């Protein structure tokens, strides 16, 4: 029960007691089943209960162990012991050794059994006040503008919003990597894109970034003590009901969400652990030993999802079904995990925080440039009329060693293809919060005010609170 209550506290105030009651049932049933199995295997007093407790600690609290080891070993030569791939076999061996010792011992374990029961009861009682006094489930503010159609006219343009996760600015690549990104920039400008110089994002955390850009506004702030899981859930709900795709959908646009986030009530295309919208069940699963193995598998599959999305974009552009299109494509590139080198060969690195390295990031970025060039050329070639294309990073590379880490994390690639645009549509310093405000004003006759192009704070709080790549 401690495990369930701990997950519940992580998701407050984005969950409620009804969800707690519903998701407690399968967990308690699984623990009871383990207890029954051990009772049949070990026919001695107290041992089945102790074996069950050992199993719960190993399988259910592995995520807590990993987080503690990451905080202990982060930035040291022992950083590898903060990764699940290293900790899981070590913890597994310790668990099996303890089970074996429990099996072999002939000692009366009544005292240990009673001690474990008392400790467990005390921990549950200590957690209950925080659970019972939790605030009611919070919902983002209702945006009534989402149902209002735009003045699309007779031939509204198709709109492609291509989010290339963690793509930093060409200026940063030159300054911190010594890499010249001019081949991509030259392709974009030659095709008619406006590439914003020294571009910056509005946040350094992907759910916040997308809640800002797609909803065309800064999200209402959460309290400082809100957990990371609750922050993710909160911003996922904003993204799902975000104003830009919702108004396009209300205007007759066909919405395609090729993303880790749902948008305009369209389901997500693929799943990324701890960033796609969490539930109480997924928070519990992600903390378990098996959940960490599953997360590794899902991260390793993002390369396939990226290639699939990039191959689909020209195909979508060639489709002539008579309805205008809004396509939101979210690429987990050049963001870790690093599954391709600069030549497109398959690798598997950066699966955890200790394995992240700027050279791996650069290699995947170089390969992605080739993929982006082909995809964008295909969109332009296959479109019946010139589309609007926004190619944008959400944040930069967040783990650059040294004093420039915070500054680098705020920089992004920001390039816009705007048919018929005047010179003043894209102004110096424009950030993603104003992207769809610009588009809606100029293509649909709206009158959105320009919001301040605020830059995010430094990374100190982010790095200390999560080890996830997002």
C-alpha cells in the first residue's frame, strides 16, 4: 500500500481518490498472488510474508533506488551506477541472495515478521494524512476560444508543425560544438524559409514548451512543490485541449498528431515514458523494475517512430481529400536516445542520463538534417498549393558541460515557411509562444496580441528534479 500511496502523492493534484481506489485493486491483487505462491513454495511460518515483502521492495521500489543512486553518483566517475542497466542486475542479485538465505535459514523469524508489519503500518498511517488532505483534482482553465472557427476563406493553407526535439540554434552549434549547420540553413533559406537568428524557446522542459506553443500562451504556473509527474500531467492536458489545433479542427481542418502528445483529441502516435500523459497506473509502473525495463524498450523504439513520421510527411502532403490539413509531427531527434550516428548507422547510446554525451547528440543531429531535408522537400513537392511549414526546436541540448549549460538549453532552431508573407511577419527574437498568433493573424484575419517573448530560467531546478531526457 505504501507503493500505491507514494505514486498517488506524486500525481497530486492531477489525480483523485477514485483513481487511487481503482488502481489499488490490481496492485493489491498482484501482491496477494505473490503471497499465495510463496506460501505454497515455503511451508514454514512467517517466511512467505517476508519473501513477499522482499519482492515488493525489489520490484516496486526499484525506481526510488535508481533516483537515489543518480543523486549520489551524478557527476562522478561512478555515474554508471545511476543507470537502470547497471543497478538492475546488482539489485536482482541481492534480492535472489536474500531469498536464498531466507529459504535456507532455520531461525524463528517471528520477530522480523512482526517488525516488518509494524514498520509498514506506521508508514501507511504516516502517508494517509497527506493523501486525505490532498486538494481536489485540478483542471487547466477552460478556453472557450477553442470552439471558435477561424475565417479560413476558400483555400486555407495546409499547416505542418514539425517539432524537432532538443534541436539547438545554428549559432550554438558553431559556438559549443564547432559545427557549421549552414547546409541545413542554406537549404531552408533557399526553399523560402525564414530562419530566425539566435532563436530561443520559452521553456526547457518539453511538456511546458508544447503547452506554450500549441496553446499560444504561457501556462498558468504551478506551485513550486508540485512533483514532476503532476507537472507532466498538467501540461499534457493543456496540450490535448490546446487552442491552435482546436481552432483549426473547429474550422474544418483534418488534424494529424504524429506525436508523443495527444492534440485536439487526436490520440498520440507513439509513447515516451514519463513524458506522454501519465496516469496513476503509469506512474506506478514506471517506478517498478519491470517498468524500467519496459521504458528502455520504448526509448529504443523511438528511432523507428522518427523514421516512420518523416516518411509519412510527403505522403500526407500528396493526399488530396479536399480538406485542409494540420499536421503536428514531434520528432525525438536530435534528442536522446541516440540511435543513429552521423551516417545513419544504428547505434544505441544515451539511453540514460549518465550515457548522454554532446558528440552523440551532434551525430544524430547531422543525420537528422538529411532526413529533414528529404521530408521537407517532399512536402513542398507533393503539396497542391504552398503549405505553411514551421520547423522548430522546443529547447536546446541541456547537458552541455560547463558554465554554458543553462544558456545553451534555451536556444532552438526556428524556421518558418510562410507563403505570401511580408517582411515584418517574422520579427527578430520571435519565440514559439507567438508562432500561431502570427499565423492566425496573417492567414485567417485574427487579432491576437503579441505576447512578450519570455526566455526560460536556468536549468538548475530542472537538473536537480529529474534525470529524464525530456
